[in-house]
């Protein structure tokens, strides 16, 4: 699929209504709107980019959250020097959805490739949460030569929490009330559930064909599922204590500190 950048302009990320979560004012000025051609279809991508001379970090958020939930990564002294890119998907937080765009994990993997091409990224560290982890898995399978490390946070199957935390209720409710395009989000979730139900993602994440890619699976202590057993011995396993699916919200200090350790550990 041909992908090329056609233009970009600087615009602040809009406020998200209907939720308590807000983008910090100083962080909002860092986002910009980039339009790319995805298979002949123009797609607007709201992203944040910080140049650096160390390995690039690409953040792929889940559907119910956004790149704003990972803004702390840009401010961490432990990650100083790393090039960092985060972006939201078409349909998230009022990001325009062009006519004819077909929402799926595959189309978002293609979109990720467009971002890689735009910034000429290689040997990247992908940090993907939930749906973002699934997208990162598909991308690493297609382009292992561009990926050094794949950090997947509960993005290969049903996480089945042992308890329901307030963060899970909040983000689940926000999914359909914060300016998301409902039809597009449903298209993403249908594609995600198809991959989950078929149990294809664990095999792709742990595939020997991508053995050159370092794989790290991060999960909240509340989670349970067969994917942990499948990953043992094939990927690094990191548990975030006192946390559920939205671990960066449940135990933020521990989560971001551990994330920096994973990134800096070779």
C-alpha cells in the first residue's frame, strides 16, 4: 500500500469534553496535525514529536485512552535523548475520518508505517497499550527490520480482570462520549475482537519469524489469561502491581518508572 506525506501544519490538540481527563496546556502546544496519504485516502494524524539522537520510541495508545495519557514519557529525565513520537488514530478525539477510510487494525498498522516513513525511523522501540499493542504486533510482524523492541501492554488477547477498577469504568464510558467517531471506533473494535477471538495475536507476537525483535509483555496484576503462559520463555514478562488494564492510571509512578527501565535495559 502506497503511503506518502502530503502536508502538515501545527495545531493544538482540542480539549476533550465529557471527561475529567485534560491535555496539559504546555503539552497541547506540542501536538500537530499531519495529513498523509493512506492507500490514496488522505488521513489526518494528530501527533507529537520530540527529536533525539537515541533510539526512537513510538507510542501507540489504546482506543479508550489517547496519547495524552502517555505525555509523561516526554518529560522523564530517564528517557532524555530519545526521539519520541506519539499519535492518535482517525476517529479518536475529533480526529477527522476521511470518506472511504476502512477502520481496522491492518489500516492502523499501515498508518504506523506512514509515520515511520515520515520521520525515517529505524531500530524503534514500540510501546503499545491494548489496541496499540495489537497494532504494534502486526506492524512488527510486517516490518521487523524497523523494530528493535516491542513492548506490548495487554494487547494480544482478552485480559479478563479479576476485579473492576474505577479506571476501567471511566475509560470504558469515555470511549463513546469524548468526541470519538462511534462508527469508526466500532470498526476498530470489530477488527480487534476478530483477532482476539481467533487467538491469532499471541502467535504473531511470539513468532519465531520476528525473533530479532526483543519482545516484552507488560500486564497489570489484576489480569489473568492464557497469554501469560504462552509468553513464558518467549518474551520478557513484567507485572505492574496493584493495577488493572489501565496500569498507567492505576499505578502511574511505578508504571512509568518500570517503562523507563525496560526501555533502557538491553
